[in-house]
C-alpha cells in the first residue's frame, strides 16, 4: 500500500503549483484552472486523512463526504466564474487580469 | 318684652347690609334709575339703617340697667388661641354712635341729592352722581362696622373702611383742584389723607398686637378683663399706640395736617366724614377703651394735653383762613381737640355729648357752607351767561369758597343765613344752644381736675367764637365784595330741608344732657364708667362772657367798618407776624415737608436710583450677572469649543483622512497582488501556528 506521506507530498506539490499559477499567470482561465488545482490538492488531503484515521474515527466517510461538497461548490464556482469571464471578455476584449483593475482605490 | 327685644337685636346686621344693598343697587342698575332714583335709593338705605338703629336703641332700653347684647354673625379668624368673629355689640355707647352716624348720615344723603345735582353740572361730569352715592353708602356701612364692633380687630376693619371711603371721596374730583382747574391737587389731598391715616393705623395695629400678645385676645370683654392685672408699661404702650391711631383718624397734633386738605372733597363729604362722623371715631375709640385709659394717669394726662393743645392750635389757624370750608375744617380739628381732651380727662360723658352736638352743628355749618358755595357758583354762572360780551370773565378763575369774595349774602340767601346762624351760635357756645351745654360740661370737668387744660380750652373757646363771628360778618353782612356775591342765589328746598332738621337739633341738642337731668350720661353710664359732671356757674359765666366778647371783638374788627374789596384783613396790621403765622397754618405743612417728606423722598430716591437702579440693576444685574454670563459663554464658545473641541475632532478627522489616503494605495486593482497578500497572510498565520 502506498504510504500516506506520498499522497500528502503530491497534494502539497499540486497546491504549490496552483498557488504559483494564481500568482504568476495573467490569463484568467489559467488562474481558474490553478484554483481548481488548489481545490483538488485539498480534496486529496481530505481523502488521505480520511483513510488514515478511518480505524479510530466514528464516521469512516467524513473526509470523502467533504470532498463531494468541495467538488459541488467548485463546480458552482466555475459556473459563476466562467460567466464573469465571458462577460468581462465581451466588454474588454481580453481576459488578462492585469487589465481588469478599474476597482483600484 | 324680652322676646321683642330679642327679635330686634336679630335685626342688627342690617345696619351694615342695608347700605351695602343700597350701594349694590346703585352700582348695578343705578344708570337706569336716573339721578332722582339713585339719590332716593341711597337715602332710603341710609334712612332704613337709622330706623334699625332706633329699634336697637328701643330694644336696649327694655333691657335691665347695665346689660348689653351681642350678636355673633359669622366666624372670621380662628388660629390657635386667637378667635376673631364678626360679632355685633349693642350697648348704649355703640347704639348712640349708630344713631348719630345713620341719623346725620341720612340728612346729609338727602342734602347731597340736591347738592351733587348741581355740583356734577358745574364740574361737567354728570356720570359721577351715581358714584358719589355708592361711596356714601359704603361709608355708612363701614362706619357701622366700626361703631358696632365687639373686638378691636373688627373695629379696625371699619376703621380702615372709612379711611378708604375718605380717600375715595376726598379725591372724588381727582383730576382737578378745588376750583375745577386740571391739577393733581385733589388727588394729592386724598393721598395725603390716606398716608397720614396709615401712620395712625400703624399705631392702632401695634396696640391690637400688644393686646393679643399680652392678653391673647382682642375682644373688648376679654381685654378689659385682663388689663386689671397687666403691668403698667403694657397699659402705657397700648394707650399710647391707640393715641397714635386716634391722632391720625381724629386729626390731632401731630397728624392733623390731612384734615384741612380733605376739604377738597365735595361739601357733603366734608360734613359727613370730615366733621360729623368719621373723625370722631378716635373719640369713640378712647371712650370704648375707657377701662384701659382709666388705669394710667400718665396716658390720660397725655391724651388730655394733646387734645387741649390741638384745640388751641387749630383754633388759632382758623382765625387766619379765608376759605369758608378751611375755617370750618380747622374749627373741626379744634372741636375734636375738645372731645379728645374731655375723654382724656376721663369725662367720657362730656366727650360723647360734645361729639353728638358737634355732629349736629358742624354738619349744619358745613352743609350751609356748601349751600353758600353753590349759591356763589350759581351767581357766577348767572353772571357769566348774563353778560356774553364779557366772555373773558369765564376764563378768569373764581373761587366761590373765598370769604373775601362774599359779603352781604344775608339778603341774597336768607334761609341759608339763618341756618348758618343757628350753627354758629351753637358752635360759639352761646346759651342755650347745643354747643354751650356740651362745651361747658367739658370746661367744668377740666376746671375741676386739669387747670392747664381748662385754660387752654378756654382760650380755644374764645378763639372759636371769634373766628365764627369773623366768618359770619365776612360772609353774610356788609356789602358784596364781588359781583358774583351780588348775584348769589338761594338753594332749593331739598338742600335746606335737612339743614332745618339739623338746625333744630343744634338749637335743642342741649336737651340731651342738661345739667341735673343728665339723660345721656345716665344712658352711657350703663356701658362706660362715667363720673357725672357738675354744672359750674362760674365756668359757664366765664365762657359765655368770653364768647360774647369775642363776637363783639370780631364785630368791631370786621363789621364796624365792613371790609372793602381787596382790603387786607384788619388783623394783619394789628398782629403782624402772628397773623402771618395763622394765615400760613404756622408753616406746619412746610415744616413737615422739610423734616419728613423731603428726607423720605430723598431716601426713596436713594433707594430707587442708587440701590435699585445703580447698584442692583446696573451693577449687579447688568455688570456682574449679565456680563459675567456673556463672558462665560464667550469663554466656552471661543477657547473651549472652537479652540479645544473643534481642534480635537478636526485632528481625528485629519488622521482618518490621512490614513485613508495612504491605505487606498493598497487597493491597486490587481487581483494577483491581493492573492499574494492573502497567501503571505496565510503563510504568516501558519508559520506562527507552527512556530508557537
């Protein structure tokens, strides 16, 4: 059986890649995908710990259930986010997020 | 018999109610009644009061000797041990006063119907006719309270009430002087009377307070029962304070000065209030307080001396007066001096006897003088309208009361002349007229016990006969000294008829208390402890001789060579400065002005200007309080509010704004930088959690 640390290391790498993507990339779609990466890194961590503590936990599927919730919310978030991006593209002819700074103080 | 007198005593409140009803009728519907109606209502009210008084006298005479009746009407003041009620007292003394007041009052009411009818027309204000009778009825009511009171406090209510009526009636023509010119003279005379009377009232009140303090009551019965055991100084102070009240009301030295000025009132007022009734209230008060005065010889001596000195002093002033009413006014003061001297000596019977006869003949004299004045007014009116071409005469001020304008009126006004003569012989003390008997009784009593008072009163009696002779010769004899006197007209019957009654009383009044019979003394003896006087032929002879001598002297001076128009008084040359003193009332008014009035005015001015205006208003209120308040608000507004509070809040606002300006730079609109900040924050928090 693959040790838990491997899963966690993979989740950490995925999260780091997602975070870097969000901070570095300017394309809104890529930023979105990076956010999805971070979410799934978190999901991976959930299921890892769920399996790890399954023996002494009252409810065996707590982590797994939480992952379903996250996936549902992420889907909803993607729906709204993509709608926003489409609308922004229509008005600005661009999805470069550095161009979208009219809310500055 | 007892039941009937009980019933009659039940009527006693009506001596006050009747005049009050009369005045209420005149007050409410008098304007619809017309002059005759108003006069009839007032005179009827007064007349019915007299009837009630007569019934009281009858009821009293059926009681056993020395008894008197008391009629409680209603409770008034009950505080702790103090109990003062409205209680009428019917004894021989009060009933005698009731009879005099309502009897003479009724005659004067009738006279006033005729007198005021003309007076209001000469003075161009017909509307005041009704007001006059309202005041006159009010006076009767108040005087009745005064004489029928059963306690000093109730007496004081009447005492103040008659003072008020006196004030109202002296100032009846308040916007003019006695000659009808616009002036404050009459209202000033009224104020003077009121203020001088206040000084007397102060004495009365102090006496009443002392009675309450020492005896716990102001009821006559209880006070008289308690005085026997009181300390001498208490008696002396009470009697002296009462004497101050008497001096004010009965116009004795030093408070007599208001009475001559009171002649500013219409003549019926002078007769009723300032000769016959109100001014004798002081004499009544001393007689009523006889049990107190009898306890202190010092008090009696002082009262007797005050009366005697007043009698001489006022008589000497009367000699030098030219106004017909002023002579009578000073004569009244002088005769009041006789009465006060009499009651001061303990001769209460003689004092009350003189009070009654004086009420008759002085009312007669005043009313006849009013008739003379109106006769002159008519002559003046007649003259002014008879000679239209001398229209400027109308503007010329004519004094109808100045005896120097009169002369020879005997032929023009024969009825008035004979009435005046009756009053004169009664006042001068010619036997057998009323004044002789009463004055002689006083003189005989004085001769027995107070030689000094006797001599003073004898001099006063001589002067009395002299000034009355002077007046008669100047007014009625000789030749008219003014065109007006030639045209004077006799007064109508409504004025002369009551005078005839008074003249009869003046002639026959002596019968009340003839020596040997002493009806009045015995009657009053039931109430007051009186030693009956003895008739002294020597005294009577001397006073009669002096009176005749004085009249002869006045005849020699004023009629042997009748005064011509504009000729000065013959006494002026003979007596020089003495006559000037008499003419100017011995400068008492001027002295009072300098000694009392001016310093008082100065003090008032000082209090008003310096203390109230300058110190209190200008300095304390304006400078200290108002300016201090303004200064404080300015301090709070400028340095505190603008300087501190505003600065602090502005500082806060500036700080918020400055921080906002610097903080807004953080919100640069780049999503990635926000994300970086979030991540750094997460790193910091997690780092902290791990390293903690």
